[in-house]
C-alpha cells in the first residue's frame, strides 16, 4: 500500500461503471472520489484538488468536453476521458480541449490502470521541476534539449531543424498523447494544421533515425487516427 496514494476523481453517470471503477481503483490502493455529474465533479475538483480526473463525456448536466475545458482554465492536472464515443473527431476534440488521454468503452481495467500510471508519472515529472527540464533519458536514448544533442547508446544522432523541433515538442510532453493538429501547429504553424502529410513524412524520418525496428516503434507511438505519443519508458529486450 502506498504511503500517500494518488487521489482520483471519477465523473461518471453510469452507476454500474462508476461502482466498478470506484471498487477497482480502491482495490489497487488509490483514493477515490466518485460523482455522477459535471457540476459536482468541478466542485469536488475545486474544493480538494485531485491528482488525476477520469471523466465520461455523456454526463446528465453538461458535456464532458465542457468539464475538460473548465478544468483547464485553472489546472494542469491529468485528465483521462472514458467514453463510448468512438469517432475520431470526438477523440481529437477531447485531446485538443486539454485531455491527456482518451479510452473508449468498453475498456479493459489493465489498460486503464496503465494509462493512469503514465499520466501520473508525467504529472510528477512536471511538478518536480520548478524550471523546465532539458535532459531526458528513455531506453537507450539520451536527449539534451538545451545542448540540442541526441544520443542513441554512444552514437550521436543528427537531426534536421524540423526533425529536432518535432522531437523536442514530443519529448517535452513525454507520455502524453498529442494530436496531429497540435503537432502541426507547434512545428509548422497554424497555416499548416490541415496538412497531415508533413507529419507523416517527418515522423517516418525520425523513426528511421531513432528506432531499432520502424515496423515496431518503441519510442514514437502512433495513436491511430488521433496523433502520436513519445513513450516515457520502454521494455528492454
């Protein structure tokens, strides 16, 4: 049992799912506050700020997207959307509004727990650095953003200016899903958000330089139809 377990706020109006989440998360050692409406969730978040929020989109009093937007007005705490909406546009919109991750129903508990751990690790890293972190190490990659140097093992990897900007954007948000529109805006500017082919070309180029096997990438993970995530840890084979 963790000494100070993370506190999770669950906003879900489907009673069986709410009860399942509450009991499952409590069983895993988390503290859980479970509510059934958006307003109650926002009130709970303001009164006693949780470590992470899990919210449905189809709430009885407001759309879950509004919950995400209103939380993002004052906090950077991790938000995971758990919804039956499966369309790509719904996932992209939730992530663009500020959600950190999106999981569709029906969902597997183990996958939800894994995504919780990733989001909490990311939040802990951000909280633990009063100044922006510049050095990252994951797998056999060492990335020094301040020095603009990337090593794979002992070999230095040389990137073009665009490749470096794309990599640094993902690395600064390591573990978080970034939408295609977000990456296109950050790297190429708002006039290029409707040109996903730019992203595909440069992601393929980055993978050729960073991955051992581009058909099974372990660093740059594709979130199908949504965007990309830079893994914050990899399995050592």
